[in-house]
C-alpha cells in the first residue's frame, strides 16, 4: 500500500469548481495511516489542509475549515469520538461536505449505517491506491 | 470458546500482511490453547471486541519483528521502536481485527461486532492475562520477519 515514486502523479483528481486543487482533510487516529493517506492524496494533486486524530478533533477541524474543504476522509474506530458519531456532527455543520469513510470495519451493516448518515463512499482498509482514487473520482465528480 | 472464532483473524492477518508487504512469507502454525497468564514476546497489541461477541485479541511479537514489519510497511528503514513503529503496529492490528470482524459478521449471520482502538504494550517479561477467561486460543504465524502470535479470547455476549 506504500505509495512508490514510480506510480506517483499518474493519477490526478484535477481541479475543483474554482479551478484550484481539491482541498481536503484526513481524520485517523493512526499516525501511520495519516502519513500514508496524506502522501497518497497529495500524489493525486489534492491539497491536504488539515488532519485530526479523533472524532472530536474532526468536528473542531470542520468548524474551523469546513467552508474551505472539498472532501474529508474519516476513520471509524477512534478514541474520544468514533467516526460514525463524528460524521453526524460534521454534517450538521457542513451538510454539503463530501465525506469518504476509510475504515477497516467493513461489515455490511457498518457500511450501510455510514451511508444512511450521509457518507458519500466507503473504502475498506487495507486499500489499493487505485481504489481510493476511483472512489474519490465518484465522490467529487459523480 | 469456539475454535471457529480464531480463523477469521488468522486469514485476515495473512492477507493484510501480504498486501502491505508483497513477497512476505507467512506460514500458519498449529492451533494451541494457552492458559493465562502466558509470557508475552514483548510487543503486544490489545484490541477489545464488543457487541454480539465480547472478548479481546492480542497480536504479540518481539521488538525486532515489530521494527522490521513497520520498516517494510513504511517503505523506509526505521532504526528502533519509535512512535512510527508503535503507530504502524497498532494500525496493523486494527486492520486485521476490522477485517476479521467483517468475516465473523458474515459467518455468524449478521452478528454485529465493534472493536476498540488498539493499545500497544511494550516491555520485557510481560504476562498476558485476562479477566474474561483463563484460556486463549493461539495461532503462531511464522514469517520471514519473525513470529507473530495471534491470541483470541472471544465468547458470545451474555
């Protein structure tokens, strides 16, 4: 899953409606996962403007940066506040924000609950780079 | 505890390791029953299970193996057991357990399983013990980066 220099920049998300790179945030309690996702998203030419390591921080992040964000990736199993609870709180603040769940909890009922609560898509860890890219394309351009 | 509960963890561990580290050699050892307390190898990731099942899973390895696996997963040589190694090994346990819970969900006709964020406990001469039961099912994974012992103690919630 580690992004290698060979395949970097072969996939690009392009620009948002303002003609700028898509701006996003990454929420995950694992520094390892944040590092990998940030590197991967930047290789898609997205701009990661903030990260958070639990649901409470994610809500605070959206309160501060929500109007700048095109999308946000959100883990589920996190301390302080889990991702599904955070998802509800985030969408109360920014109802139009596109949220991509990125979690190892790929149980069918968890995926359904995420979508019912307003997530746009779900990526199960461990993921392939192309999976994340394809889902993001659907989320952003679908 | 039912032996069928440990298989999803073993298969998820093998597939997750191979996805993160292409070419990794992983062989499944023999199932054993361990009486707690048992001696830890020194780097143990604890993850709690709740919902329709309850208990915990422990992924146990020695410090050298943890550093080797984390180095491979990060694509860089990490000199010792630092924060990045801790985070990587915890996330490995989280992903294995999350994937295993999805398999159990299917296997057990939709039973819902939640998992806690992982805790990593590092130290020499540690013992693994539990208040739920004094028995763990254990499966060792023998890999080219060192051994990983999967300890599972799960039962149906009362």
